[in-house]
């Protein structure tokens, strides 16, 4: 027995599944961006350290200072990856809730005697 509410629930579940696929695809892009941002930062820091003058500690601090913006860019890219993973977990949860809701309605319909063979 299909009711308009059941149909809406199934359609909503399908939309969530599509959104999950898109979110996973976006995660891949964000992870690649984060990898490149990390590599850019580390390479620039190594070059800045190498080119700096003074004691080892002074060179380290000069390299950190010179690469501040790249470090922030890397951190922001990593934060986007973390947020995207949380979004994917939320979509999984919403899909699980939708499946449970549909299964509950099926069980109620069956118990009411509307789902049996004629």
C-alpha cells in the first residue's frame, strides 16, 4: 500500500542518496586541495628556512613568519575536509533515519492487514 507520505519518504530518501554521492565527490576534491595546500606550505617553509640567516632557531622563526599565509590556507583546506566528512556522516544518519521510518510504516501497514496477499 503506497500512500502519498510513503512516496514522499521514498523520494526524500532518493534525494538524500544523491546528495551523499555528491558530498563524497566533493570530499575527494577538498582532500586534493588540502594535500596541495599542505605541500605548498611545507615546500615554502623549507625554502624559507634554507634561505634565512642566523641561528637554527632564528631561521625556523623566519620560515614560520614567511609562510604564515600558506599555513593558514592549509589549515582552512583541512577544516573544509573535516566539515565535509561531518556532512557525509550527517547524510548517512539522515538516510538511516529515512530507512527506519519507511520500515516502520511497512510494519504498521502489515500489522494492520493491508500488506498481505489477497
